[in-house]
């Protein structure tokens, strides 16, 4: 029997993959903006401003956070021709960026316009493994032209990821680290889940400016320093006997992470031409 998760993921991939292939067919293979290309897709953990080590940052609530490990499942990833509608106003209601409207007309998907590039698989990403260097996932099909926003999915690991996905124990994100403020020290562990429905797995309308062309590299930048915005570690209770605090869904820090990871500010994108 096909699970709801697999069905949801396949439907999302099929819809956007059809949009991409349809765009290539409609535009033909001549002239910039319509020419079929192949480019590279990558992932990288972004450095917070003023930092030199991935996974180390100071939050807006004054806590110094140092991640000791972090893994997450990302993908598929899709690059769109239309600009993010969120760029005009950074202040939106919670429901607008947790449950964005899905409008599709004249080939548009979630108001993104044509799909200009895709990575149609999921991948387990180790936030700290590459020291801030980009991990190149592989080659992706696309259409030459200016991509101005992208979307991605956050989801539990599928069986297709094998042993690499098994280390997450069915969770979407695993983080461990320590938060410091003055004399306070709070070791923590957290597991986050992003099960269906699709609307609660999507991160939409991440703004970019990428002039897609052959053999260039598009890098999705994971921004963990943005995930902990508004997190109050002082509201956590240390377990008896010490050890890390398990951030359960009832804790304020877990709720902040769950919300922030689905915001368009949780990720960024950069383009490097060949």
C-alpha cells in the first residue's frame, strides 16, 4: 500500500517536474531565457554575521549557541522565475507563511511562475560536516534565465535514503548543542518532525537572484542562526542529575524552532557561474 507521505511527495515532484519540462518544451532550445541547460546544485551551512565557524552564533535574545551536531532532510528543491511576494513586506501574519496560498494558473505554481531548475530528490545534510564549504549534490536540469525565488520541502527521511537516513530515526531534523548566557549554560537536544500535509512541509518564496546557465552552481544556504530567533533558553528546566535538556514540543524553544524553520528566512541561495 502506498503511504500518504510517499503519495504527497510524488504529487509535489510530479507537478513541479511537469512544469519544468513543459517550460522547456514551450520555450524551445534557442535564445537566453528558453534554452535548456544543466547546472549543479549544492548545499552549505551559512555563517552568521561576524562568525567564522558554522553552527556558532548569538541569538536575538542574547544567547550564545554552539551546535555540536546537526542533520536534516532537505528536498526536493525548485527554482522559480517570479520574485518572492514576501520581499515587499517582511511583516506577515503567522498563517501566511505557515500556510501559504497555493494558486496555480497559466503554468504558475504557488505564484512562482515557471520552474527554471530543480533537484527532485531528498538528501540528508550534515550542517557541520564541510566547515562552511558547499557540498555539491549533483547535476540538475533547468532553463536559462533569471531565477528570483526558490522553494523546498522539509520532511521525514524515506527508505530510499537507506543507512544515511536511518541515523535520523524517522525525524526531519536532529540538533544538539549548548546555549550560553552570562553564567548560564544549557546543553540541549531536539528532534523536529515535518510530517504531511504538504502545506506544513513547504518553505516557499525564498528570494534569490540567480542567472541560470550551463555548468553554474546554485547553493542552498541553510541558516541555523535564523532558526533560534525568539528562543528563550532560560525557560527550560535542567533534568535531574544534569545532562542535556530534551526540547519537547511543549517547550518554547522547540516551538520557536518549528516555526522559524518553515520561514523563508531560514534559507538563502547563491549562484556562481561556471
